[in-house]
């Protein structure tokens, strides 16, 4: 599986994934084809496999599916906030 849409994870993105910080946006894991909300309690992926999306719809359009842990928590996927 070679999912590569989205942008590469920057330093702050990586720190937020490591710290399980809840924030706007979602991250995809290219090796699994799954996307998670920031703050998801799932295992931390390798940084090289991370792809960052502003909204869940973008991740789904790129072929990623929602993490079951995120879906089970009943929290809607973060979406981009309009200014």
C-alpha cells in the first residue's frame, strides 16, 4: 500500500502525535492506510509513514479509512475550522 497524499509531518506535527495532543486535523499512516484524530491512544506510527490532513474528508478521499479506536470513542473526526 503506497498512500502518499496529504503533507509530510513537520516537527510540531510529530511532537503532537508523540504527546497524544488533541488538535484540529487528522494524520494518516501510509503503511496501514488508516487515519486517526490527533490525540488518538493508538500505537505511535513511524514518522516516515505519517501524512497530515486538514480534515477527515481529505484523508478518506486519499484512500485512508478511519481508525476504529477513534470511531469507538464517539468523537467526530476533527475538521478544518474556517476563520
